[in-house]
């Protein structure tokens, strides 16, 4: 009886720790996503890419080039953003489709693939398009 109680308590603690770790990872992801969205909305795409892909080293000139390209493609301000689709894949992989839009009805879509190993999550792939069908068909 005591053995079963101890086993149950240990299982509850282990489950609680796992849930807490997953919650913390998701909270960190949501905070990073909010900052990323803010950067894109401000047309600081170079800085946004630099933030989410630390293994990709962009010079200040490259960041400025990305920012200028986004500003030229979308001269009007973005007024909204949303996660269009989010899907958990196998073995710690996840895909996200994000959207940003202007008042004039112009849309930018970003596709992200992430991988989580232990407590570390990294973005391993980023793409962008103005065509909704290109990314939504991946879900």
C-alpha cells in the first residue's frame, strides 16, 4: 500500500514537472513570437530573422537590406498579425504559418519550422510569400 502511494506520488511529481517544463517552453515561445511579430509589424524583418535564427549571422547591412525590401514590398503599415495555422509534428518538430496585413488588404505570410530538443527550441527554416495557398497547403 505504501509502495503504491509512493509510486503514485512520484508519478504525479514527474508528470507535474513535465507539464511545467512544457508550459515554460510554450510561454517562452509565445513571448518570443510576440516580439518577433512586433519586429515584423515595424518592418524590422532583418532583426526578427536574426533573433529567431541565431545560427544565421546577418550583418547590419544585410538586416538593413531585408528591412528595405520589406518596406518596398509593403509601403503601407501592417495593421494586424495572426497565427493562421500551427501544427505539432513528430519528434519535437512544429510548423507555423503567420500572417501580417495592411489596411489596403496586402498580406505577408511567413512559414516557420521549429525543432525542440529538451528545453531548447530553435527555428530551423523560414520562408515568406504573399500567396496564401503556398503555405496553407502544407497543413
